[in-house]
């Protein structure tokens, strides 16, 4: 993430650049979830990129997700302890529904990201199953309602301007 300060005629303009492997948008195209996908296992406390992104978005993006081969950790802005995951799932339990060999063979970043995106789209549209993996848990944190009829994009840069 980079922050650039530019000067206009009379006032400074703050440009925030947030990069996400996946950006989920609600049915009105509002950003609702940033996802950082890593092919190597990292500890949840190494999720400073996601935490910084949520801080910079200041509540305009309510969820972030850190994905690695072992765990999917979801963070929710606005909780007392929002820097700790609100949900943690076993990645194999989620993604093996979309790739039966997940966890048994090497998966490259692009395919890994596409599998995570497939799960998010299944939650939004039920294209693969009536109750995608961890559907109840995603519903209980308020994310399922936001994903419904929404879209996802890969490798996205979000630029916000504050005057």
C-alpha cells in the first residue's frame, strides 16, 4: 500500500492506494471485502497489509481476508478487537470443494486466488452448492448478506481521494 500526497490549487489531496488479490463488491458495486492470498503459510499477525488497508479505508470496506494454504482468516472492521480474525477456517476444508486435489498437490498463486474467488462466488450465487463451505459462519458475521448478488475482481488497485 502506498500513500501519495499531492497539492492542488488550494488544498492537499490524499490518495490512498490499496492493492488486493481479490476485491468483493456488493450488488451496488460497493467494496466489501479485501483478500490477500499467499501461497506460503504465514502467521495471522503478519497480516499488516490487510490491517493497514482496513485502517486506510476507515470503515468503507468492512471485511478483509487473509488466505494461506493452512488457514482463511476473516477480519471485520468496527469490532472492539477488529485486528484479530472474527473467523478462521481450514483452507483445505473450504477449497477442496472446488479442487479435490487441494492440499495434495502444488497450487500456484493465480489458481489459488481463483479457487478463493470461486468460493466467494458460490457464497454469493450458489453456483456449485446450496450451502457452500462455512455458509452458516459467513452468514453469522454479516458477510453473506453483503456478498449476495455481488461481484469479485482479482488483482485490484483501489484509489480513494480525500480532500
